[in-house]
């Protein structure tokens, strides 16, 4: 690995740490007084709680609201695995909705825009490739923008739908950050009030939580790097062919 690779890796790790600290501060200093009420509200909703969250995700991302914020919220509210499940369901359904909205309602004006800008047209042609759309799902490319761009491309819906599986690694790392930040905020509050760890908690459990966070974020970074490098190599190959 050369200096540039190390530089990029350090930047990505630093961004992940800053994100975790930022979300922790958000929960600890601003949201902590309200989280108990939120948890009770979600608990009272029962099965409608996750359904409401999925609907919020679909509506929000369709109108270009950042999916990362909702993924952080999913981890904080539902935990890692349930949060990942609901965010994935919401992500897939939202992706389907944006595809049909883009293809049937926005296609004409977007095609006119693409004709005026060659770089956008080139990107649109790349998105039409199943391999590229899948790799872009794995990379840190804007979720909603990618859905809409793919919807006006020549990509078939079946391939577009199958590429949605590639959203999961990114959702996992973001959901885990939300869960870990909320967990750290709760831990800080309990320790500050009592001077002890919460009942049933242990140092081993805490190591497991943050060790899992490191693994999740590291895997996400590695997958994103590999996907971006593969996209670059694919573009170079296509350039040589033409």
C-alpha cells in the first residue's frame, strides 16, 4: 500500500471517528432527555413502530433527505440488527419507488439535461451497467441521487433491484455508529449519575460493542475502496477499448 492509499485510509478512519464523536455528542448533550420518551413511544406503537420508521425513510429519501441520518437513527432506536433490518427494508422499497418515479415522471426532463452535458451522459451510460451500479451501491455515492440517475438510464429494473443488495454494508456501518453512539451516551449518563456501569453490563461487553464498531466501519471502508478502485479500472478498460 502506497502513501496515497495510507493517506486516504487515515482520512476515512478519521471521518468515521469524527462521525461517532459527533453523534455521541448529539445524543449525550441534546437528545438524551428525549430518548426515553422516544423509546416509550416506539414501544407503545408495537409493530407499527418499525412500519412508521420505514414509511419515514421512504418519504424522506424520495425527497432527497440524507439516508445516513435515518440509518443513524435506526441504530439508536432499534439497535444494530433490528435497525439494519428496518433500514434495509426501507432502503429497498424507497429505491423501487424512486426508480418508478424517475422512469415514468422525470425521465423526459432528465434526458434533455443529459443531452446538454456530455459528462452527465457518460455517467448515465456507466450507471446502465449492472456491475457499475452495484459497485456504486457499495461506494459512498449519494443514495437518492444514484437511484434517480439509474431510473433514467437503460438499466433493467430486475438488475437494478438485485443491485440493491449492495446497500447493506453501508447501512450496517452507519446503523452501528448510531447504536454505538447512543450506547455510549447512555453509558456516560449512567456512569455520571451512579459512578458504576449499568446493571448487567461489563468491560467485556463494552469491548465487544466497540470492537464490533471497528470491524463494521473497517469493512465498510475496505468495501468502498475496492468498489471505487474497480470502477476506476473499469472506466480505464472501457477507454482503452474505445
